[in-house]
C-alpha cells in the first residue's frame, strides 16, 4: 500500500469512507424512522444513541489504514477524534439534505439520501487530509454541493408552468373554454382534468354561475332522445332555449337550472341555483365562448399536479 501513489491511496480512502457513509446513512435513516413510528421518546433516544456509538466505533476502526496520510489518526485518541469529526460533519450534511428534501407530503427522492450521505462523509474525511490546498478544495466542493442542493430545493418549490401542469394532468386544451363575464361578474377558474374543465362567475350578493366544459359521455345518467335526464324521484323539465341551448330545470328540495350547449364536440353547461337565476347572464356566457387565456388559467398551477 505504501508503494502506491499517494493520490491513489487518498482516492481509495475517500471512496471507502463514502461507501461506509452510504451504508450508515441508509441504516440510520431506517432505524430512526422506525423509532419515530413508535412515538416513544425513550425508544427514539436509545436508537439515536446506539446509532451514534456504532457509527463512530466503525469509523474509528477504519481509521487505522489512513495513518500514512492522515496525521490525526496516528494516535489512538486521534482516531476517535477523526471518527467523531467525520461522523459529525457527514451527518450534519445528510440531515441538512433531509430537511431541505422534506415537503408537505413527506420526504421527496429519499432514494438519493444514502448516496448524498456517502458524499458528505467523504467530504468530511477529505477535510482531515493534510495540506491547505486540499482543505480549501474540500471546502469549495462542500459549498458547491450545498448550493446545488439549495437551488434544487428552491426550484422544486416553484410552481410549475401552465404547460407543464396541463401535460402532467393530461388536460385536453380544447376543454379550456370560457365565456366573457357578464356585467358585474368576475371569472374564477376552478380546475381541470382529462375530460372536464370548470369555472365560476361570481357576483356580490348573487349565487355563482358555474360553467363546466366536458367531453360528451361524462354524464352517465339516463337521458331521453332529446338528451333530457330521465327523472329519478324529483321532476325534471327540459325546454328549448334557442340558439342550440337547452334549459333543464330540476325540481325538489334543491331546485337548480342548467343551460346546456353542445358545440364543437364539447358539452358546455352553466348551472344556476334556484328557479330564478340570472338566465341572461348564463346565456351571455354561452354566447361568448372562447379559448381561455393563459392569464385566466394561472390559478390551475396552484392545484395538485400528478408526479
């Protein structure tokens, strides 16, 4: 081993520490996770203490082969200092990655935690190598890794672009149609999926008008030849509203009206609460249908996106 080039020996040393770091990080993560699931502070403390003791002992035993090029490990006490330092710095970097990689839905990309832990342990071991240039290079590499992790976490936290959201949720852009808001109404986009797009038109002091654009066949209720839903309990009345529109009135405890328009292979439905809704406003919405602007669809990117 002494006859081999110093650079080669150093590389093997750091690679070995990195492999140990990968294994230790994986085992510690699983052990602490299981302990946390028990919900008992005594179990958590015991597991964490055992993990620290076992890891430092393992590293101290590995410090022997590093004596030729790591001066600190040439003394018995120095081996323990070296092992504790590598563990402290390596674990700190791993915990930092764990914290930054955690989100509202839990840890993302947890499979990357073990190799990241290995890299942190290897960098920590490199810091104990002699020569100032080596330490400066190690510090620079650590800063670069931390910056890359921070940027990646920041980028992942940013909302997706509209096109990315639509693609991830398999939304048919043809569905994204709205009508011009009637006087006094404000358009608010609700949501979209493969077969349906929804929006609301709000007016102070008045019930909302709800617009739904969907592919034919999404309404699985029985219908007659005119497309009028067959009553199942409360009465349903359908009338021709002109210009291709159909007015459907639902009786019962929760009376509502639907103004439907079938056009361009899509079904457009404006729902009004009660029997005295703002039909002129609903007609205007259907009469002014157009593709929604990207600025109007911006609220969609705040909704959940499929992974």
